[in-house]
C-alpha cells in the first residue's frame, strides 16, 4: 500500500513489453515510482530503483528491448507539457538529479541542456577545483604559455603530433589547450 502525498497523482508507465510483466508500474507527479497489481494506493509497493549516472532508474528486463527506465523522463513525459518536438531532453531545474518532482523538470533542447549543465553548482565547483590544481599535472603554466604561442603562430611549422611528442601529451590535449577547454586561464 502506498500512502498518497497531498496533491500527488499516479500514472501507469506504458513501454514496449509492459504487458508481459505480472505487475504494473507507475510514477507519480512527485517523482516516486511503484509497482502494483490493480491500484497503486491499495496494493502498490514503492520502488527505490537504482542510480545510473546519478539519475534514479528502474531496471526491468524486457525481451528484445532496453529495460532501463529513467524516472525523471517518465515523470516529464506524463506530467510536463512539451511545447515543441525539438524538446527531446529533460533537465532538473534545481540541478538535483534525484529530485524528480514534476515542477523541477522541464523539456529542453540540446543547446539548453548544455547551457544548463554549465550553471550546475557541481560543475562550477569542479571547474574551480581543476583551475586551482597544481599537483599531478603533465604541464606547468610556462609550458602552456609556450604551447599557446606556438599554436597561435600563423607561420607555425611544427605539427600537433610533433608538439605533442615534445611535451609528452596527447594531440587532444593540445586541441583542448587551444580551444581554452584546458588551461583557459593561461593567456
């Protein structure tokens, strides 16, 4: 038996192969998941599911299909209005992946997702930590300055491969230095 929260509604999750299970599955507008036979509130059992990359999921083994159901996506599909077919992704407004309440979920485009992720407190803290990191780095600030000046030289004769070998780093590291993804604070 599942106790209903104030203002909470439940909707059944329909997916390929849902009829082959003995039980039915549902999510609520508050982001909870449950299995049940006839009625969620009468014979339902709350499910905690698993965590996949920080997102709450249900792993249901379905023949010929993917059995991982992301709770936030189902809540958004059933309770949040999608204003355009371009909105294919779901974001957590407060950046808390476990908060699947429908008011915390929004449909978004890929560009919106990218912008939203950059504003995440975890992402900001990670960037600060990485920017202040001094131990365990293959390069130091003066080497990066030299690399940047070489890469920005229009008359450069050395290739990325040669430069990578000289500094014992990968070519991808050089591309990331040039774009500012790595060592962006060094001019």
